[in-house]
C-alpha cells in the first residue's frame, strides 16, 4: 500500500477584528488586511464591537473613533480589557498623537495605528501587531523612545523576560505577573528598575523601548547561536 505523502496543515490566518464607526476608515482597514488576516465583520456600534471582541476571540482588535452612543474608543478598550485582560487591542488614530498613544498604552493597548499614513505603513504596523509585537507609528516612536545605547545596558533574566512580555502586551501588572509566573510586587519592582536604568518616565515610553530591546536581544541570541 502506497503511503500518502504527509501534508502539513494549512497555516491559520490570524483573526483581526475591526471596530470603527466611520465606514470609510473601517472599509480601508479591512481592504488592506484581507490578504493577511481573517478579518472579522467591521462593527459600527460600541455594544456590537464589545460583543465582537469578547465572543469571537480575535488575535488583534483595532478600535477607534467615537460611537453613536458617545462611547469613545478608549472607553471601549478599557471595558473590553476589564472583562478579558488577555485581549490584544490597538487604538486607531486619525493622526500621530503622542498624548493619545500614551493614554492608550497606559490603558493596556498594544499600540496605535495612524490611518493618516500611507497604506504601506498602516499595513506594516498591523502586520507587526498580528505577529505578536507592539507597534506605534514612527513619529510616536521617535517622540517616546529616548536615545538608547544597547551596547552599554545590561539586563538580568527577569528584566529581559519582562521586556519581552511588554513588547507583545498586554501591559497590566497583573497580566504580566500571570504570564511570567511572578508576583505583582516582583513585576512592579522590575518595572521600576527598568524605568530607572533606561531613563524613561512613563510606562508608555518603557513599552515602546521594550520592542527595541527585545528585538536586539533576539538578534544577539541568534548571532551567538550561529558562532
């Protein structure tokens, strides 16, 4: 009997939920990401959007705008994360606002997407989110990330683990503690140490830098393995 050649199962496309009250913005995001993700129906109203986030289990959710019932995207983000802290949600902005990005990250967002940028940059940012990383637009990154010479900064294993977790989100102390098997006090102490050693003043700045540190650490590990 001839054995059939083994075929690996097809790769599952990541699920992307888009919750935005402005049809033009929602439709554009859906069009850009259809080749790269299983795009869940665009929700126009906040209650429907919250139901999408909680019931359909997207890998990443993009939410933005102010809904008909005057619910803001930031309020919707907070409501969703209060029910399921493991959700990975990014805020959709109509311009690169450092203030809005800081508020979103402090509330638990894994980043922001600026729809005033060109299609290529918007797509790149969302793909980075779907790959499990955090993302903010280049202008926000430059504003939030102070100059950092990684060759002169050393981290212990716990600090690297916290930075790696920060680079993918979500960012609450409780979720970090659960993910890493640490106490909330240990996480808080490590976050304080990292902020002091990196010279950053806010959790938003630390989250933005975490992606840079985590990527550098991964690259160094790969280089060492090749030697």
